[in-house]
């Protein structure tokens, strides 16, 4: 049998599978999944390959749902839309804007598929905004019994399980989103010494729609994300302010000082270089202590690590496996430099943040065991029960997921 090879964007995950299929429409996708279920074949979905973990791995059928892309329907009164699960975040900005709506908040990258972004808990930064998953109102999946299921608020427990599911409830064909009126953003990005970030911390959280920063432990740290000239001990501070609607066309102003429609401002070019990232979320009340603990670790034990420390904020939500479940959160991320043995550094970061009950971004490197997952997520047992009901033959698990959720 011919084997098909797959590799992720970061180059740290690769595997061979029996079949790689790119269905041209929903009916074809459903037929492929139902056939795999009938034959007890394992099934995973590739998304856009932006996860650093082996979340996509399968030995049997790997689905590429990128042909299922675009906006299916918009409701301007409810500010809701239904979109195909294979749509990239980048592809949704313009049609939603034309309908007078926008996604409430996004991260620094928009190449992910919407289904992949919500499955792993992708988010941006802002104390008034949750992850993209928290904005999901409905999902169409094909479960492990081959049934097409439309999950929505009529079954809230199932919806909360499906909002961040790592694909374990079945491939996602359609996504319903709660949106907000379209809006524009102005960048006011600046470089500040860390002492000044500490001083203005609360002010920047209140004043800006989106406040996040990268702290540079060394002189080369900014190079990893191509952030320009940022001295050691200083921060590249990303500040986005909501402004009146921008006209169609190219952004006004140069990079770091642009004004444009929101969906075109969020992507900031920090993924032009490749790296392998770890990101954990702590309770927002512990943010200062967690940042200081990581700074101390990086300066004293890993002075040669190039990685900046990125800090962002999110509002609490109800997703069973969401990093923000039940608590306003602050995300802390570092990256391993490709070509170097970064595992001791990342494991030390994991150990340091474990003291803060940190939860991972599921698409980024982490070192969780089943025991830790069960302790970190109050709804873990209920999620596992629902997963078993929807996938009784474990067709949507792979070795990593089985170790945590079987």
C-alpha cells in the first residue's frame, strides 16, 4: 500500500499514513468519514499544519478539508455567521466585513483553519475577549458512529465539550460563530524597558483593546520573531486601539503604526521565521508572579536561550478543555530555537508554570500527563465520557491523545 507523508509548518512533526484525501464538497467528506468508520479506520484532519504537537497524526486516513472554505450564511441581526470548517482565518475577514461583522479578537497568525483554531483553543489578547473557541455557537461534525451531528446551544454540555476538542469528537465540517459589528484597529506598537511595562501594566490593560508584549532576555531575542531592534531587558509592546471604520484598500501608515480593518491588522508577521513554541495559560491574578518566575528562570538557568517571553490576556469561558475554562487568563509563551536542544529549557518552563496550575495551548508543545490534565480541567471526566459516547471505537484518537484522553 502506498504511504502518504505529512509534515507540519514548524518541521518538528511528520508521519506516514495509508490515505490522504481532499474531498471537494461536504457530501464527499461525509462519505469518506463514514467509510472509515465502517472499516474501523482511524481518522484525523490536517488543518493548516500550524500545531507543534502530534495532534494531526494518524496511521490510516488523513483528511484535508481546505476545499470546504468560505462563508455559508450570515445573520446581520443576530451578528452570527456559519462558515465552512476548512476556511482559514485569513479567508473569512473580507466576506464577514462585507456583511458588517468581524471576529471579536484574533491572534498574531491567520493561516490556521477555523476548525483547527477552535479545536486547539487559539486566541488573541484582550481582557474583554475570549478565545475564538468561546465564540462558537454551533458545529457540524461526523462522529465515530458515522452520524452527522449538528451541535448547538440546545445541548449546552455537548457544545462546551466540542468548542475545544482537539478533533476527538469527529471532523468539523461547519462552524457557527457569534460575531460583533465590524471594526478597525490602529497600531501603537512601542519599545519599553521592562520596568516601564511593570509600571504601566494596569493602565495598558485598561486603555487598549489589545495589549500584549514580548520581553527580551538577551540582545538576540528579538531576532527569533523578527521584531526589529529591541535591547535586552526591554519589551516590544503590541498595542491595538479600536478606531472608526477604515476605508477599503491598503493600510494607512507603516508597520507598527498601521490603521486598517481589524482582520488585516492582527497578523503581525512574527511567523516569517520558524520556531517551536510552548504556551501555557495561568490565572490572570497570578500573571505578575508567573512572569517574574519565568524571567528569573531564563536569566539565571538558561542565559543562552534566545527566546523572548510573550505575554497576552484572555477572558474566561466555559469550554471543557479550554485553557480559559472558568478563569480569566494570562498566556505565557516561549520558543525553542530550531537546530538546538531546547527541551531542557522548555521542560524547566513547564515545571515552573506547573506551580501556577498552568494549562497549555493544545496546538503548542507541552509536557502534560493524563493525571495533570485531570487535575487542571474541572470538566475533564465529563469530556472523556462524552468522547467515549461519540467515538466508541476510538477512531479519532492517536497515540498522544490516547495517552491523555482514552
